[in-house]
């Protein structure tokens, strides 16, 4: 499988994962992910069925790098610059859900987004996040309970960023 085919197969899910993780510059980080994939693909020695997980390990590492860079760089204003209009194929998350996801811990948000946006199994998420499958399942359960409370309780209603 070549890098272009990997991009076509996995970019929409990786884009959703990046959005769910609160990455402001989704297209920039998505480009970084697939640039790394293209450079590393000749050295990849895993099974074809593990390629998806490998791409998400790279995406997770780019999210961590992006987060570190944002902490170091000063912000010019209190708000991020809005992204360009999303294409219909990018599958943007519901703004209310995105706001609710931001209220979870970063670990909970990561597990939920990998499981339900990236559509990875518990075992794959466990490998990517370096946790046991039981820990991922428990974190997922707590995160979904918290999301349900946030989304159903008017007192926890999330204000729009607009």
C-alpha cells in the first residue's frame, strides 16, 4: 500500500481525531501526520491490518507535539483563528459535542475520539495510548457518563464559541 492510498483511506478519520483532540490547525497537523507516514512507510515492517493503528500512533504523537508547541508559543489574542470552511467529506463534529469534549480530561477525550471518531477497537486504543484494554474501557465508561451529564443537564449547557 502506498502513502497516497493510506491518506485516502485514513485521512477523514485522522482529521476527526485531530478535531476531537482540539487541534486548532487541523490541516497543518494532518499534513505533518501523513508526511511522517510517507517518510516512514518504506521502513514499516508490521502487518497490513496494523497500518491503521500505526497511522493513529503517529497522529497521537503529532497531537502531543502540537500541544507542546502551543504551550511554548505566545498567543496574540485570546481566541484561535477559525479554520477554513470544512469540506463535506471531512465530517465535522457537532459544535455542541466538540464543546462538551473540551470539558473532559485530555485522557478521556483522547480515548473517546479514538474509539468513536477514529473507530478503533479497545485493544488498538490501548496500544496507541500505552494503557491496558481494561484501563481504556474504564476511562471510556467514565468519559461517556461525563459526556451524557454535560449534554443532558441544562445547568452544564455549553456556550458556543461564536
